[in-house]
C-alpha cells in the first residue's frame, strides 16, 4: 500500500484545489501499483489484460492533464489557449 500526501490549496467557495503535478503523479503511481500487484498475484484469476487496460486509462488521463496544463501555461497572457 502506498502512502501519499497531497497538499490542498484553499480556493474559497469553489473548494480546495490540488496541484496538477500531484494528481498526475498519484494517477501514475496507482497505475504502476496495479500492474505490479497483478504481476505478483498468486491468484491465476487475475485478468492481466484488464489490469493493464485500466492502468493504461489512468496513464492516459495523467497525460491528458499534463497536456492541458502545458497548454494553459503556454497561452499568452489573457489569451484563450483553445483559440487558434
């Protein structure tokens, strides 16, 4: 079992914010732990393909968050990162 501490940033009425780097690291850590647990599982009933697929979904979600954050950080001041 992993132990992770994630800082929360108060954001008023919108609720707390979590730094994106912490979220993506958590998603990738969970995916890696699932894969390692499946590899070490003595139970032959563990469906490795399903575990790998689910871990892949978490990795893709982390990648997507990273891309969105890079786009936001790279946008000109006051500009819309989606505008072309």
